[in-house]
């Protein structure tokens, strides 16, 4: 877009100057994430572009780090762990969080603010402190170095997101719909599954996505609670960075970037669908 | 949307099912199995070849090898929770002493419960002098933390002692040191003219501590601090540093296997001992003791030295050390024990008392 | 449906008084709300809140001496602290040491006391070992011979102080203070003061990152808020993609960018900004920490700023301009004040997040860029001084809660938005 036609030289300079500044900031935001994609195809074990890569020599590129990733049992085991833990934690967090959000959105809920504060506290307390508390307590009751311990911890960290997103969906929720359903003779269960659930589903799913990514990305708690057996992808990356930096980490990172792009797209679709369903925006 | 929900629930069911299965797999070792914990990497690999495999083929007992990164954190947590899943653990001697004093490990009667040397020498006489420092600990190897340098860093000149590490004029360049006061304080005093035998006497005084930190001050600007054992060989290989401290086994593989242009500076090496302990509350105590007796006999300790350049802790194993199993190199000259007279043994008792204070002071010194 | 009346009381359809019926409905609805919230509340209580309280309890818990040396603790109760104790205390000590050596738990006492005074670990442990040989009294002379520290009055002061079931010792340690010889609270020796410095440093670095984030976020949020929707939605990806990308991935990416053989240094060398042998040290120091953390936290500043700016009608600025205001004046006087809420929300969010950061400083911070959380992790995993880790954690937690209350005042919990 060009500057408006009435702009003088000062305004024009400012107009382009401002856009240039913004461009630099956007570059700062996106470059590190994009740069690892080509680097992960480097045939050499370096973290930088080789002469061959810059000359687009096909021999300078290879899939060897991806092969390394797939053939290394530590990595594949960590992928399996990450999915087991994240899915279990997401299911738990979504069920518990959605129920609580339904309760919280009830106008008659006593001590609403206090309860809300307690429920979202896992999001506010710095991770290192949550990790410290869980580490001391869970090892006291024998839950450290178990899958169950990590799943419970990740569920706790994920529920605030579900509570917040579902509560937000319920703010725009028309309660006369459930009353109408009740008047027409539907029981509470039928009403929930036929009326409430479809309407809050976008909120539930985006909350679940947040819970999933929270668990999938979490490393501090895993660092303290997990034994060798329960290592997740971020935990494996952590020791990879600290001990032996190899471009395999870049291959893993690239795959994770692809996963986040997919999640981002899903969220965006959900948001649009939600707006359409509630008739807020036409498109 | 329903479909998404179904798939999610489906995968959740799978996740929970596999959880139940893996939950069983990570609990305490079953009867006829043992959980043996060690440092991972090449070191664990050498133990699996030398101890685990022969033991399993002899007794049929399955051994689950578990990796950890050292320290007593996990074992203390397991003991406090009364949920001990680790049976035999490979620890450094300082951790063995602390854990033994706090009742985490089982005391071992070394002569009654461990194997004699082939010539009938009782075990307590067969282990190298000074290695039996805790009643819960059976030594396996002697390793050392030692300096190495890039052979091509200074044309014509070669460092010969710790003094040269602290001599920035003669040997310029970065030094890669461990981010810990342990060993660094000793080296600083050594370079400041304190004789080997007097180091800990001097370090025990306030003036001695000040003196050590003052000496470290002289090279502080030229130090890269490392925290993981894999890092110093990388730093030297990348020419980020010219001197580095590291575990002798790591230097060995960099020099012998990766053909890096490094040389060892054995002078001033700090010897340390690594070995097995058995959890006091192990659920497989008898099996664990049987494994311990087998793994620490003369033949097994000598076998391990075929795969890694750490010196066996038994005198009777020494003459049996032969060539590297894959590289065919004579291993004897790569053993820290071959240069024992040029270095010294860490004073574990002194560090047990002073580590808390010295680590705080070291951290404060780094921040200055 | 409620138009029947009986004796002046409004009745519901089923004939009960309306007031009671309404009350019952209200109670029912309340109970239903509570029942819905209860599972999560209980879950959070057990999996999260109790662990946090457990951590805080550990930071004052001082069971070791009182539990493992019960006789000595009782015997020391009326010791005046002016001179070495008398025979009964020594007899009690020997009995406790013998019991501790037998149960093999005396090392825990040694560890606890060594936090207070270096050297007490080996004094306790070696004396316990030697105590097995002491068959009969009088014990005082024999114990004094076992270890020279028993002759030291301070040893006894330290032991007596730690017979109490609770201690503030860990908190003193966490703020660089200690008990001196006489049991008075003084500052720690200069060369051991570290935590105070680290707290200050953590706050300073967090503040710096917050300021940088405001400076970087302001222009792009403004651009995003003023561009037509189809452009801004596209540009929003630049903010949202980093936001959704794994923390470890972004940290790895910065290592690839910043290390001395990395992309940025290669570019600098290629363009001749720096010589090949003088590559810049951009990582494993403060610079690396600030760059990487700013990048990671920037979306948390952009999103609230953007949502505030989005609500400011462009007509305000136009009105000011058409009334003759200079564009700069109009911007500063009209637009900026309207965005203050967004700046406040974003700043507190970024600040709170950065004072608790652990992963990024640990990976790219080196020695210059470590924060207080790294020390907490160190005491949890390496030194195993869990009491001190708990004390440092509690101090950090309360500072965060303080800032959070501030956030709540400015923005309100309910207005927290995601994505």
C-alpha cells in the first residue's frame, strides 16, 4: 500500500521508515524459526550454511539427520512418550476443565473469583517452582519417574487453558437455549450433549489444543520428574543441546515446527467456525 | 467434528492402555531380573559387554540397564518414598560415602562377600590402596580428570605442567574448565607452588582458599566453563579452546578414535574412583549381591578395560589389561593408573565437608 | 405459571411458596455448580497446590536433629550456651550417636548441620563411627578427644539452635545472611554472597527484556491494528507461529543463529563487519540470554497490545489531526494514553514469565546469563539442599504473586486472552 496521496515528504519518509522498522522486527521474529528448516538438510554436521548449500548444490543437502532421527531408538522412544503423555494429559485436562468451566459460568457459583484464581494458578506460578513442589511431593509418594506422575503434573499445567477458553465460549452462550430444551422435555444429559456441547465445542477443542501443546512442549517438570524411561521429545532435545549438538536436533525441530503450523491452522479454522456458529461474523 | 472427537477418544484409549503396560515395565525389577544403573554412553556399553552379558548367559538373570546423569537425587527420592527400583548403581566415590552415611546403600563386607584374586589374595588387599573408602562401595575403575591441549596450538612449545596452564604469556588461548570448584582449586594451588602432598592442608585454611581463588583470578578472563563431559573435546576440536580439562576416557576416544590433534598433560591429573553400590532397600538384594560379586572379580574388571580407557580397580586385573577390542591399540599406556605418580587422589572427606560452602563461594566468584 | 396465590403467599406451579421454591432452585443450581467444579478443584489441590505447600514446608522444616538426636536435644534444653555443656549432655550425645550409627541415619544430621557450619558433616559422621567403641562413661573427655570441633563452643550453639523443629536458616541463606558465632543474625561473608545478587540480577534482566519487548512490540502491534484485516491476518502469522513453536525449538534455533560458527557470525564475516578470527561471542553470556528470551516473550507483549489498539477508533487520531495538532503531539497525547492498559498488561505478563525462566538461560546463558531459577534447579538436583531450594522458590513465588495481583488490578483475571 502506498502512502496516502496528500502526504508530504516528511510523512512519506516516516511512512516508509516505519514500515522498514516493522519489517525488521518481523524478520527478527520469524527468521530463527525458518532458518532451521534448510539447515536440517545440511549434509555436513554443522549448524550453518556451507558453500555448497548456498550454491544450491544438491549434494550439499541430505536427509541423513532425519534418518538418524528415525533410526535412533532414544528419539523414537521419546516421540512415543511425548504422545502418550500429551494425549492422556489432554483428555484428563479437557474433561476436568470443561466441567469446571460449566460450573464456573453458573451465576450462582459461590466464591467464583477465588475458585477461578486457584484453578488457573498452575498457569501463573513459574514452572521451576511448580516443578520443585511436584518433585518433592511426588517423590514422597512414589510418583516420580512414573508415567502417571508426569501425566498428572501435565494435566494440572494444562487445565487452566481449558478452563479459560471454555469459560470464554460460555460468556457468549445463550442460556435460554438450555431452558428451552428443558421445557421441551429433554433431560440434563440430553441437553448437554445435544445443545451445550455442540455450541461450546470450538472452545473445548481449542482448550484441548492448548493443553496438548502445553504438555507436548513442557520440559522443566519432565526434567525433574521423569526417569530415563519417560523421556519426552523436549527432554531429549535438552540433553542433545547440552551434551552433543548434532543437526539431528534441527531435524526434530523442523518436524515440530510443522506440527505447530498444523495446530495453528486448526485453531484458526476453529475460531472462524465458532464465530460463524454464533453469528458474530459472516465469514 | 464427531469424527475428530472419536479419533481423539480412540487414541486416548490406546494411550491409556499402553500406559498401563509401560507402568508395569518401569516398576521394580521382577524376580530373576535386576535394574543396574550407570552413566550411559560408551561407559555403560563397556559394562554391558564386560559384566551384563556374561552374567546373563551364566545365570539367566535378565539385566535392565538404566542410564542416569549421576548424583544422589533419584536415589534419595526413591529411598524417602520407600519405593526403591534401582538395585545396583554405578556412583563416584564421594556420592557413595554420602549415601552410605545416610543409610541409602547396603554395607558390604568386602572380604566375605566379594571375590578373591585368582592367587587367593583377599579382596580387601587386592583393590588398589585408597580405593576402599566407604563400607558400601565396591570400586570398579580409576579414572582421572586431566588436562589435554591442542598439539598444534603453539609451534615448537609444549606444556609440561599445570604451571603452563596458568601461564597466559607462554601459552595463550582459552582454557576449558569445569564449572565447579572441585579440582580447579587444587590445580590453582599446585600452580601457585604448593607441593602435591600439601594441597588439602593449605586448602583447609582461609588463606589457602583465598590464595586458590586469587590464582584462578589470573586466568578467569580466558576460561570457558563447561558442565557436561562431552563438551571439552568438542571445544578443543572446534578450536574454541587450546587447553581443556576432561575425563581421560573422553580424551582417549577423541585422540585414538577420532584422530584429533590433542595431547595429554598427565601431570597434575586428579584421580577419582568409580564403583558399584547396592540400594539398602533393594527388592532383589540377594540377586544384586550375586551380580556385584561377579562383576567386580578380576577377570570382569580386566575385560572392561578392553572397551574403555579407565584403569581397573584391582591390582590383579592390571597385568591382564590388553589391547582395545576394536582398535587393537595397547591400552596400558592410556590408563590413568600408569601415571598415578604425577597426579593425586581427590580428598573426598574434605570435599564432603566443604563442597556446600566452596560451591557457593565459587558461584559468587563467577558472578563478580 | 406463578399466578396462583394462597393466603397472600405467591405459590409456584406445584403449590409450594414461590420464595421457598426459588430458594430451592437456587440451592440446587449452586450445588450443581459446585459439583461441576469440585473434581478439578480437588485435582488441582492434590496434584498442584499441596505440592507447592509441601515445598514451602520444607523450607522451614528442621526435623533432623530433634528426631535423630532426641536425647541430646532434650539434654541441651536448659544449656545456657556460655560454656561447654556438662557430662549429661555428652552421655546423651554418645547414646544418640550410637543409635544413629546403628540405624545408619546419622549422616542426615551431619548433612543438615553442615549447611550451618562447614565441617560438621565429618565431625558427626566420624564421631558416630567412633562412638561404637565407647562402652561406659564418663563421656565428656572421650568425646572431646574424638574430634576437635566438639571443644568448640560454636558447635554446641549450632546444635542447640537446630533442635527446634522449624528454622529460618534456609531463608537466611537465601538472602545472603547467616548466624554468627554467638547466634546473632549477620550478613554472609562478602565472598559467599550470591542469592541477593542473583535475585537483583534476575529482576534487572527481566526488566530489560520487558522494556525491549515494549519497544519492539509497539510498532508492529500498531501496524497490525491499523492495516486492513487481510494484510494484518497474514502478518499475524509472524507473531503466532513463534508463539506456537516449541520453546526448545526456538532456543535451538538461536543457538544455530548466534554461536561463533553460526549463521549471524558467518554473515558478519562475509560482509566484513568482523574478522574471521574475531568472531563475536553472542551466546553463553548475557547477550544470548536477552536476545533469545526477548524473542520467546515478544508475542506475549504483541497480543495484548494488539487487542487494545484494535479497540481504539482511528477517528480519534483523525479528529486530533484535523483540529490542527502536530502528528507527533497527537500520537503522544491521544493515542499512547489509550494504549497504556495494553502496555501494562503485556509488561507484567512478560516480566512475570521472565523472572521464572529456567530453560533458555540454562542453555544459552553461560555464566553471565544465569538467573535465580538456575540456582533453584541446582539445589534441587545437584547439591540436594532441598530446604534452600524451597526457600528460594518461596521467595520467587511470592514476588511473582505480588506482581500477579498488580496484573489482576490492571487487567483482571477474566480478561486474560489466549492466542
